[in-house]
C-alpha cells in the first residue's frame, strides 16, 4: 500500500501468521460457522458462534486474517464464491486452524473425518482462498494458478506438503550450503563480467573501424558486484524469516559474540572472515527459530513455548449446539456432527 502509517502492516509475515493463528485459535475453534459474507472479491467474513460467544473472522486473500467486530451491509447480494462456501460449510463446526508448515498460509478445518472441509487462505503474492474436501481436493477457489511444481485448479489436490519448512538444510550443514549459495552467485557475476568485456570489445572494434578512439567508447559503467547481504543469505537458509526478522536475528547473533550491530541490513559476507560467516548464520538461524517458538504452541512446526490447548470435553459440544439465537436464515438440518 501507499503511504503507510506507523501502525499499518501491509502484509502478514510468516511470524505474523504463526502468532495470529495461536492468538485466535482459543476463541474460534469449536465455534459453528453460522454464515459467510463477502465485503469485496478478496475480503470475506466468517460469522462464528458458540454458546455465549459470537465473532467475525475476517479473511483477506494475499494480505491478512484476524477477528473483527466489523458489521457488514446485510443487503448486498452474495457473490457466487460466497454461495459456494455457504453451500458446503455453513452450519459446520470449525474444528481446527493451523499454519501450513511455516508458510504464509492457513488451513481452517470445518467438520470431522470424511465429512470435513478445508478453507485455505494464502497470504503471499496475489493470494488465494480455496475450499477443499477432506482429501484436500479443490472444490472452489478465487484464482487458478500454475507454476513449475504444481497446478492449483479445480478438482486438483492442493499441495499441502510443499508448504515452506523451517530451514533449507539442518543447521549443522550450513557451512556447505553457504559455500554453494555463494558459489552460484559468484559464478553468475563472473558470467556477467565476461559478457560485459565481450560487449566492450565488440564496441571497440566497431569504433576503430570508424577511426574513432577505441578507449573513448569503452563503457565507463561496469556493473559493480556487491557481496551478498547477510540478511539475504539468512533468508535463503531460513526462508520462513522475513527481512526484519533476519536482521534482528543477525544483530542478536553478533551481540552474542560481543560485537556491536548498528544496522544488520548494511552487513554483507565480505564484512566477515569466510570461516566466521557460517557460525554467525547458525547463531542467527537459532535466534530466528527462538523468536518463532515464542509465538508457537508445542504442536506447531519447530515446537513452541506457548501452552498447548486442551481438547474440549464432549459435553461442551452438546451445549454449544443450542447456540442458534438470531440468524433466521441458518438451517440446522445440514449439521453433520459425529
């Protein structure tokens, strides 16, 4: 977005997703979905209810999700997509909300077992909101997308397992991985330099044919090859960590060995001895994982320090059944609870 205020977040990072999932989970799990509304083509409101409690969960494709007290204009006509969601999941109970791996992606489960459905909200790039059956076969989606690995389209299986993990390689293997990353980069830079020199030579030849001074024509500007920034290197090793988390983790790692750290964004691999880079990246990755664990529960990928949630007693379900008070357009007979 344009001029952001200090408090406005443009998009959720992986850490935001983890924190928000764990923040809303106690309130919304075991609620019944009493209705679905669309605010526009990317923003949807889920109305959730259990005994003595009612809330709206806002889902914005590609951007954010959170609880809201926002009340929409009831008169607007629901979109086709909203009608599909209502048809499949209205009146079902929300049984789980999870982050897929460490991805900017959440999975809301409605119902149990073979009667369950998944509503998947993607918060990266252009975003998406998909409804799948219990086997993750796609029943409805905001947009079809195809990349090298997978096709996200109707009746395809959603690639749950390709969600982002924690680290690209275990911490112990960082030294080799870093060598590989830096080798690829320097190879690219070398190729570029060779191309530039060859291009210069061609220009010089053409110039000398015209009788001009060859040197005058040589391009003054060669691409200056900067060394890889540490923030970028850490992100390649720990893809879940957004740039701000990478920078904070690098500062923590440097302070851990008694070094000052003014601005981690300005540091590159060339500011350190080659043999120190791997150790620094290992410490920074550990720091990033610790930050993630601070907003995670034990069952989350990477484990966590927050208390685990207790499962509800079966009696809770029964009394929550009577939670229909005011939505006259809710039908109860579609309820399929085990």
